[in-house]
């Protein structure tokens, strides 16, 4: 492998610039930040405390995205995934248009699959094309379909890895009003990333690598000049779940990503080893599989019993703040606190009154999700008594989110509070 006189630094600069100057990167990141900012306003009204930590969350997500992106880049460069500038612009435009139609369609595995299908349809068209549209038409028709499927496969598998790594900061509490007007709690999944990956790109006159002999990407012709380019991949899932546990949904999601990644990778390999139509078949299968998964998860959440409905027997735990005393005690969302210091509790006043009876000690009688009682207890210091880290959901008439069960990239952007959010009875202790 021979490096031209411009050297590695020029290549690294090209890689960074192609990512930093790409407006699609900022567009996707901006929507993720906007969704988190809306959480902060609602949480302060509903719970009196901010649960969403935007700065820390974004720093952690960017760090994870870079690490996962580096691993995906090595895989794509080794496989020889090679695109053109015109096809990259085409895919970004399709992603933005699909995002305008519905945000979930802007996720990289779906957006790239749709782009491949549109390119296949354009190739099948043999009619006249207006002269002014010829450059754009060529970008669509000449799209390297198989190579873009390799990128989509890397996106799906990267999403699976990110789903195993640090999803806890993506699980947040919310309040909803059911269709029957019933007040209950819910969990929001806001799992969004923009992952940069590097791929080979041609043609470039400078800052190139030339493979002349020895090892080279398996389908790149030796002696062909290459440069690389950073592609930002919008990944993640957003949902509002009232019945299906978020951890269970994430487990299903990881399996979906693995299966989608294998299907898309098979399409990439089949297009080079068998026939070009393999890429089209894989793209279509990935889209159908994703939509079937969404429908199944939404139906499961609709048919199961709600986890966070208020209960007259005690106080329903909606959320446990990270690092709090309640978390150290092992109290979990969905559980019901029936007694505090042997006194029954039905309201926030009952809860605090019972704690005041023994300021130095707290004993909780809890009914878990299976309906089995258990006891937890701990010494409580002066400051901890008022910040146990528990968020309850209590009956109320104040506005909450309209009950919808979206599931897809940035789908929580469509959730609304009818009439605006106002202070309510949901409490924090």
C-alpha cells in the first residue's frame, strides 16, 4: 500500500472536515437535543426536579458514538465499502426528506434501504429525463447500492452495540392521560446517536491512497486511487411505553438490529458474489422487518397491563433517581409502597408524615411487580429524608401527555400535552 506525498495528515483532515462540515450531522443532533430540552421543562412542572441531564448525556453519547464509529470504520474500510460524493449527497437528501415525512424514517438503516430501492426503480426507468435533472438523476442511478448496504449493516450493528452500552440515561419518566381520561405514569425511551463512520470515496485528485500490491479491500481494483469520507449515521429509537418494560423492549431491539445487520451485510456480499439484485432484496427485507417490529411492539404495549397506574393501596413508584438513597435501597420503578415506618401511606402527606415519626430511620413495606411483599430499611440522615430520590404517580386531572405509543427514531417529538403543562399532583420525595 502506497501513500501519496500529501500523506496521512491530509487524509485525517479530509475525514474530519467531511464530518464537521456536514449539515446533516447538525440537523440530526439538533433534533436529539430539542427532544431532551422538552423533557426538562415538563419534568420541572410534573416532578419539581430535573431528571434529564442534557450536558452529561450528550458528552457520554458523543464519546460512545466515536468509539463505536471507529470500530465500524475499520470494518467498512477493510471490506472496501466505496461510495461517491454524489451518492452521499443523494442519501443525505433522502434522509432529510424521509425525516420530514416521519422522523423514524430518517434513521440510517431505513433511509439507506429506501435510497437503494429508489435507485433500483430509477435504473428500471427508460423514459426521457429533463436536461436540468440529469446530474441529480445520474447520482440516483449510479448509486453504489451494495456499498451503501454495507454502511447500513454497520449502522444496524452499531446500534445494537450502543443498545448494550449506557442506555440507562435514555430511560426517563413521563405522565400520560389514557383515552379513558385515566392518569398514569409511563417510561420514555430516548435513545438517539449520530455516529461518524469512515468509508472509501472516489474520485479525488489528491490526498489519496493507492493500492498497488499485497493486501487491499477485497473488491477494490489494485492501483485505483482512493480517499476516505466521514458519513454521519443517525441511529436510535424513541418510544413511550406504559406497559412493556423498557429493558425488555431494548432487548428485542438489540436482536432486531443484529438480524437487520446480518440481512444487509448479506445483501452487500451477495451483490458482489452473486447478482446486483441481492442488494435490493436485502433493502426491502430490512424495511419490512423494521415495520413489523414496530407494529408488534406497539401492540404488545397496548395489550399488556399498565405498569405505573395509581393504586389506592399505596404510592406507585414511577422513577428512582440515579445515585439516590432509594436506588441504594433497591426500590424499583413500578413497585408499590404501602407502609412507611409501619404506617399506611396513600398520599404524599402520609409519606412525609410517616418519615417524620422516625427522622433517623426509614422502613418501607413494598409490593413488587409480581404482587409479593418485601421490606427494605436504612438509617436516614437529615438531608436524605427530603431527597430520597423517589418519584410517585398520583391521581390527578391536570394535563399530561396524550397517550400515544410511538416507536422509532425521534418519534417522541410528536408527543404533546393538550392545553399545555401545569403543576400537578405527581410528587417527588
